[in-house]
C-alpha cells in the first residue's frame, strides 16, 4: 500500500468519525483533534476504525503518533511495511 493510499484511507476513516472532515483541507502537521474538534471518544473510534480498515494493531502507547495527518500516515506506513 502506498503512502497516498494510506492517506486516502485515513481521510475516509476520519470522514466517518467526524463528518465535518469531508472536503476539508487538513493541515498535515497540525493536530487532527484540534482541526476537527475531536473528543477522546472520537479519537478512540478513529484508532479502532483504522485497525478495522487496515488490520494494523495500534497499542495505546502509540496513540500520540496518530496526532497529525502526516504522523498517522507515517506510522501506518511503517506498521504495514513491517508485515511484509
């Protein structure tokens, strides 16, 4: 899976969790929670949805790595590469 495909998956997943994300241009290095006004339950649902979509286990200790769009894509790309 390419980084672009991962980013598309992340954005689609975000749109399911926070419908206001649809069509919104997200700053890649700014906190997703701040940009989309996500609460802790939204953030948890985001992590669960990513796990379901990509089959990547995301331990709680790594949640902070998913704070930004760039961070989320980089983390998932690394985790997916480990599976090869």
